[in-house]
C-alpha cells in the first residue's frame, strides 16, 4: 500500500483554499461552509489519514512533518498552486500548521476552528508519549472495558469534566472507532510545533489569522489558543457560545450572519 493523501475539489475559482477536517470526520463536513465562499474560491478538501480515502503506508507511520511537507509539495506542484489559504478544524490543524510552517511565503491566510496542535492537551500527551500508555491504548482496541471503566471512575469522582468523558466514551464505543483513535493519535504524535518559533515565522509577513473557538469546548480549551493568538500581530479570535463537536456547523451559522468575515475576503 502506498501513501495517498486524498482530496476532493469544490469550485473552480482562482483563490485556492486547502481544508483539513477534524478527527472522525471527512472532507464532506465542509460542504455547508464551502457554499458560503463564493464562485471565486476553489477548495481542496482533504481526508486525514485513517479517514475517508487517504492511506498512510506503514513506512510513513508515524507521520513526520518532513514527510507531510513532501506530500503537500507534490500536491501543490501537480496542481500548479502558488498561493493558498488554509482552513482546518481540530486535529486537521496539525496538517494546516505544518503547511504554514513549511510554506509560510505561500500562505495568504489561516482559518483555524478549535485547532489541535497549539499547546499541550493532557489526554493526548498521556496517551501517545509514554510507550506504556500507547500499549494500554492499543490493548483497549480489542478489550475496552478497563479503559471505559476508568473513564467512568474519573467522571464519578469529578476528576475530569463530564462532557469530556462522554466525548471520549463516544469515540471508543466501537472497535472501528477505537482503532482509528489509536492509529490517528500514535501516527500524528510527531506533528508538534515550537509555538514561539512558529509565531516569529508567521509574523514576518504577517499572515492573517482567524481563530474560531468554543466557549464551552472541553476537548480543545480556548484559553491556550487565545494565549498563542496574542503572540500574533495579525490575528483575531471569534469566541462562540458552544462546545466542540458541532463547532464547524456553529461557525457556518455565524458566517451566514456575518458574511463580512468570510474566508474569501482574505484569500487574495
């Protein structure tokens, strides 16, 4: 099996936007938002690896930023793309930020919705960094009872927010989901960023940034993202009264009410 980063194209405009969905989603999750962008925007909506039709060869796992940058370079060359903007949700932000770090002079703007990859997420670190925790997560793919029981205990003792526990339980309620959690978290663990260096790089132009965050998001807490946004010279943050799971749809609804902030205004 060869590594293949699948995408679908929407529109035929001259302004290029690369979109990366979140965990457990697919490129189709962008369709409602894409309809708002206008005829002058062309969207390349990617499937993350272990989602949809994208495939990651064993030789490329875990995925490094170097390898992802090479794959994106091939894509840009094949499609004769010079300048582009980036749109990403949650885990997809790791891909978008890798592109921004690799091709800063070619990025026109970034639109990040509850982005993963900025700051440290405790559960992600615990599950992927220590080898024994990765082994525990791997065993949970076939025998999830112990892990699910542990989550129940945390919730009962109020050691972890109940909404976060319920989100985790939903992501672990089938073997297919558990396998995707394990593969995604372990394969993408190398997509990390030195935020001070990244901010300096993005501020050299400076690249316009827009963050959409959920005030009640317990998966990607807004506080850490807001701290990073404060280090950028051309960033704005839009805080919505919502949680994590349906944030793409909440952002779409917001943009319908506020068309003046649509991504197409910054993809020139």
